C-alpha cells in the first residue's frame, strides 16, 4: 500500500470521487459530465486544504465513509453535517484540519442536508478516464463508488506551510431547516406545451422529493400537469402522450416531464430524449438540489435568464479564497 494514499475502511453510501468541470465533450456518446452536485461546498473544501478549487475530492451521500490516512495531510469536510471525527474526536466542519498518517477519519449519517465533501491536500490522484476523474457510478466510468479495502492515491503534497483556514459564515451555503427548499427556476424551453394557468400553478405549488431520486434525476410529486392544445394537436412523430415531443437535447437542470412525473435532470442525466422540458433549474441553484433530501419539498421561484446568470456569478464569488479566514 502506498504511503501517499487513503485506505477505505467503510465506504459509506455511494461515496465517490468527483472533479470539476467533469467529463466534458462526451455527452452525445452517453457519458454525462458527472462532477459534484453541490459545487459550492465542493470548491470550498478544496480551497480549505490549499488545492485548486476544482481538484478531485470525495462526494458523500447521506452516510459518510471511514478512512485511514496513510500520510500526513490537511483535510476539510464541508456540505451536509455528517459529524466528522478524527480518531473518535469531533472536528469542525468548514475548517482546515491537520491530520497525521495512521489517523482515522469517520463520517456518520447526515444530520442536515444530503451530501458532504472531503478534500485532501494534494487532491485525489485516480487515473482520469475520458479526460476526468469524476465518477459516473451507474456505468462505472471513471471508477465506482468506494469499496471497503480499496485505496485512493493522493496527489503531490500541497504547500507544507499552508495555514489552517475556515470559511466565513456568510460564504457558506445555508441548508434548509424547515424542509422546504426555494429553488430558482427559469421557464422554458418547452413551457408553451403547458397551459398558461398551469405555468402559474407550477410556481405556486410545493413539490415533494421522491425517494427514487438519485444523481441522474430528482423525481417530484405534485399537482397534475395541464397541457396546451399543441401537446394534443401535433404530428405523429412527436409521440402519443401529451408530454412526448420529437427527440431533442436536454439541458442540465431541465424539469423533464415523463407523463405526469417531473424529473429534474442533474449531473448523471441523459443528454437527449422525447419528453418536454417546460422549466430549467439554473446551475447556480444546483447546490440546493444536491442538499435536498427525499420527503422534503421544493418551491420553485420564477427566475429570468439574466437573474440566473447573476446567481451563477455570485456563487462563483463565494467559492473563492476571499471567503476564507485564518483560524
């Protein structure tokens, strides 16, 4: 076993290596971009350990892993609170921690939110596949979710003089405490396939997140969709169901309507298909999708394209060294 590695004692629930910007340029061949769902928390974890903010790190879902460190590292845990401990002693979230070879980092079940991120100084140095270390677990592209007994290689040590940091309170994502997430959403591209009244009802409703949700899509339960005349008076190639349309590209964040089940397409989603996408969640709101849990609710907030662009710029500003403070 290499001394420049992390040994997996317990894998947690589909804990996997992720990286930004993900696997770009292969979506039309069936390989989605993948990458972390909550890029805000992911990037802050990397900055806390002195890495470039898009460096490969771990995404943990609902239940975190137990890992033995095989070298001295600086590490950080951000995102959902999984009560991280180092050798059974609690450590602070959103803060750099100096750890020694042989120590054990353990995360438990998420107390709030859904996904935690663990970054190590030097980053995770698994072999890139199609240009990225991001794992598409369902197809085993870039590897798989962690398995007990395996090791993760670490990259070149960062700056040994890097001083521990913490993330300023106002630069951290605020996780929902009332089980209701207010998620920005842009009308289109296929909102004209729904009645004007239902377009309004979509934003007025509270949608429940189904347990069948995953990194491919977040399934929702809510009011019955009402379709415009064009959804019924259409050419045969558009399909029989009113939610069917001639196959076209799906944007990330699309609220994809399969019959009466809306599915928000996220990081591991398909690139194309024959269902309408009447609304789209912009990238700046993805972190909320990454932290929302089954049984919680989403209330969509009507957002313009320019407002969505401003949201993305604001998020990019938070995920920067300016958000760090000395411990």
